[in-house]
């Protein structure tokens, strides 16, 4: 009984997969492609800008401190 049920389920899944493969993809015109690309870009843009700004500020502060320490050490100033 259990084996028969599994065979029927497997056959059903295979038939669905074959049926979906026979459908042609929906073509998109250039306006739809541009709209989709703009939508994806706008949804991810702010996150990327924030990540870049954080990386720049963190990296810039570390480099500034290293240069300042180097100048102070070269001039014999203790901090």
C-alpha cells in the first residue's frame, strides 16, 4: 500500500515536471527588462551605499590614526 502510494506520487511529480518543461518562457520586451533591472538596482542600492560608506569611514579612520602616530613618532612627540 505504502509502496503503491509512493510510486503514484513519484509518477505525478515526474508528469508535472515534464508538463512544465513543455511551456515556452514568456518573452520580455526591452521596457520590461529595463523596469526589472531598475527595480532590482533600486532595492539593493541603499544597502550597498551604506556598506561602502561604513567601510570607507572605518578604513579611513584607521589609516588616519596610523599616519598621525607615524608623524608623531618621527617628530618625537609622545601621545
